[in-house]
C-alpha cells in the first residue's frame, strides 16, 4: 500500500464521529486547485480522516462543525481499490475557516458536564460519549442519560 506524509485542505462533510479506543473519524471534502478546469459535474474527492491524538480528538468533538475548512496533516494511505476514499491518519490539525452558520438539522450534539450526547430526530435512543470521545453507552431515551452517566462514573471511579 502506498503511503505519503502530506497536508490536505478540505471542508468537514459531517459531524466528526467518536471511534474505538479514544479515536475520532471524519470526512474532508477536497477540491483540486484547478477546479475551474474541471467539468461542473466532476465529483469531489472525499478523504476519510482518523486521529487518536487527544488534543485533536477534543477539538474535533467540541469545536468543529460541518462546513469548517481544515488543514489536516498526517499519513495518507491510498485507497485499496478505485472508487474508495483515501485514508489520512491525522497528527496535526489547523482550522483555516469556520462555517458561517451551524448546519445541524436532524441531529444535535449536547454536553452534560464531561459527557457528550447526540440527539437524533429519527430515534429515541441517545448515544453517550465522554468529552474525549470514549464510548459510554446507548441511553434508551433522553430521560435515561443521567442514569447511564451515573453508572459509568461508578464503574470508572468518577473518571469521564
């Protein structure tokens, strides 16, 4: 597999998603510098990014929203097959520009102290994560969030 250390500038496509072992994953929409030379219907390039750096994870989960322009620097792995997205393991992140207005419509992320929850119009269940992106669990409904957090703190000695 071909790898390369590089910087990629692109717009955040959707809310960054916490992953296993305190990682975070997000997609960047990357447009070529010579965009005027391309057909109007030319597809954008999507680069799937992952980071396990606690500072980057915290920034992505707490300060980044869809539409923000980022420079992600790290190791780029070419896709294993044509048509699949390239993957970038991010070791440095810079916010180049922020979106003018939040674009969240059907989903809302909220904080409960050291915890983050995601409310979706499509379901009553509520995913709960620590502010650092570690998975806590799935609350059956918004009223069960406090109980899930309480159980997590008792099991983990109060550490979020």
